C-alpha cells in the first residue's frame, strides 16, 4: 500500500484517480491540495501546511471528519509539498509515495516539485509525481533497477538531474543504453519509446529523471 499526497497544482479530476485510493495507506493533503480531495469527495487523513489556501467551505467539510491537522507557519523554508513528503517518508518508511497536483501551474513551483524528488530524505524511496497522462520519478543507484510498466509505443524520457548520469543498462526501449553516459544539459534522453509492456532502467551513478507519457 502506498501513501497519496495531494498538492495545490493542476489536477484533472475523474475516475482515473479512484484506483489509487482503494489501498492507500494514508491520504495526505498539502494545504490547498485539500480542495482537489473536496472535489472528489474524498476526506484526507492528514492536512499539512500553513492552511492559508483553504476556503471556509473546505475547512467546514474537514471538521466533520476525523482529519488530523498539522499546521506550520506561513513564513517557512519548506513548501507544503515538501513538508508532506517529509512527513510521509518518516511516518511510512516502507510505503511508496504518489503525488497528485504537483505538475502544471506556476513554472517555478513545478520545477521545485520535480527537484524535491532528489531530496536527501527521500533517498531510496519510490516517489512518483502523477497526472492523468504522465508520471515522473527519480531513478538512481538506490532505486535501481527501476521497472516501467505501460504499453508499446509509450514515450519515456530519461533526463539527467543535477549532473551526468552513468546508465548501466536499459531494456524494453527503442534506443537502448549499455554502460553509457547521459550528459547533463543535452536533450539526448528525450522521447524514447517502449517496445514492450515492461522496460527497465539501471543507473550506476547520478540521478535520472524518468518521465513516462502513457498512451490514453
């Protein structure tokens, strides 16, 4: 079972989210992400943040349930998503983490959300940013080998994050890598394609952002 975190970015609501909710170990709302859950009529177990983005109707809705509030001051070094990730990593050490609403909206916040995948407290953890059509996660030596499941023809981009990446091996992709270096800066790793329903990536050194665009 995994931990689900909802943050206050763009999120396409709908039935595609429901399967993630079935076996969730915990549902955490990072401040304004509570509004996405309100729209879905799904009560979070925990709300974390400065609570400045919550409209009165949402606060009233939460007060009718057994939701735990973990408030933080508005002036702080961490973003609400970062606080939620740190809480999930500490309280659920064996669970995967899926984050909804982290992509789209303000560019600076979107980049910051992606960079949070490289947070030292999340080393070795399976953390995925999820939208209806794509996912993003970090692959490094601690999370290798990484399995990608999808359909033949799905797009997979492998982008070095913060420096060059030494890739030991990939399988199930149109353009395979074998003991190769992906340099930080060049766009070589963009738009690979799955040739099987499963692909694997093994990183020997460095941090690789894996973006999987699913065919809907």
